[in-house]
């Protein structure tokens, strides 16, 4: 078995023009690419060829019509590619707390961007396959979005945003519904507001009580409603967003590990280490060392990552 390629991290400011917040591009001849993750949301749309896709969910051979969505921290790699071409569509996670926050109030879009990728089984990734007609429609939208890359970003941001919404809506309606009950709790506007608060300021001193107060709902009812719509308890979602930030900070070797927890929103460093270890199965120091070594795959999140015990909840209040 060949050695595992180095792990790398793709930052928005290094990969795209800083003035753009939504980017799409077509790669006609995509090569092998080492294991990596991102600090933004990336979607990949396979248009031709094949290759072995290494992901946090396992390995699979890609075919036309395959679509993948990765939240920050979800890693993947391309290997043994043969004539592979694909579209990539990426956007800044800040949009989740602002322009796209209303989507959390829409059941299918909320499931695509929040509930499904943040579930214990998905580890930040969504994979689906589009039927030919739907995939063709999606490619037309992606091609129009690619064309806007040549235009001045500020002059066409509304156009970019509109196309992104159409692409996400197309994916959401095609996402398999076998695991979605018709009796699923309807979304609630207050949950969209809570997600916006967390996504805009994940480092804020949030507790279950303060979040519930900000959206004017009793804490116990808020916790049940949030879990029903997002798939995670409120504090578990907050921890996930902070962990996404912490993994980015840990890749900066100029930051002491002891400061990363505080910068990511944890005042208690021991609590930060426990949360990190539950999610990644290792300490923050070991995570940084493994990334610097670059000779092993990133760790797969553990199921304990989304289990918030009564003790942990008590400490977070």
C-alpha cells in the first residue's frame, strides 16, 4: 500500500481572492490531490472520468453526477484519477450566519447545510448522486457562476448569491429523503436566529440560557426545538463550530496550544481539551503534531463528539 500523502489545509485567503466570498471554477483535468481540509465550505460536482475519492466517510470511485459537500474540517483526497473533470463551488462560512441564515428555517436546506453534515455519522460531509436531468441543470448554474468570476465581485455579488441559492436548493431537493420523516418537527424561525448568532460569533460566551433568551424561547423548549431541526443540541453545535475554528488555529505554529482554546471560545482549557479529544480522539497538541508530521490521515471524528453530557452542559452555563 502506498504511503499516505501529506495532510494539508486550504485557507480561503490563500486559495481565492480575498474580495470574493463565493467562487466556482471548472477543472477539466483534475489530478491526484493529497489529503486536505478547508476553512470554508466546498462542493464538488463530478462531470466526467473517475478516480478514487478518499473521504472521512470512506473510499469510493467517482462517476458523473456525484456531488460532495464538505464543511470546514472534513478532509478528502483524490487518487488514481482517470480523465477526471469537475466543478468546484466554495463559499465563506460567514455566509451561514448572514446571507444564508434563513436556510436554517427551511427543512430541506437546513438539512443539507446543518443537520446532515453535522450528524455523528457524517463528520461534516454530505454525498449524493444527481439524476442526469438534474445534474445538467446544476451544471448550467455552475457554468454561469464560473463566468461571474471574471467580473468585479462587488458589482455582481447579488448575481453570485442568487446562483448559489439555486444550486443549494437543487441539491437540497435531491437529497435522499429516506431518513427524513414526514412527521419531522417543522423548522422554527427562532432556530435560524440562534444559528445566525452562533455562526457569526462562535467565540461568544454562549450558554443554553443566553441563546434561549436572545431568541425569546424557554431554555428547555429551545433545546428540544434546536435538536429537532439541526440534529444536535445547541451546545453540541456550538462546540462543533468552535472545533472547526480550533483546527484552523492549531495549524498556525506561532500560536501556543494553550491559547488556541481561549481564541476559539473556551475559557476553561481543560474543558477545551476534553471536547477536542472527544471529537478527534486525541489532544490538541497531538493533532498539531500529526498535522505537522504530514504522514498520516487526519483523524476521524468520534461519536462522542456530539454527545454533550449533563456535566459538560453544566460547565458550559
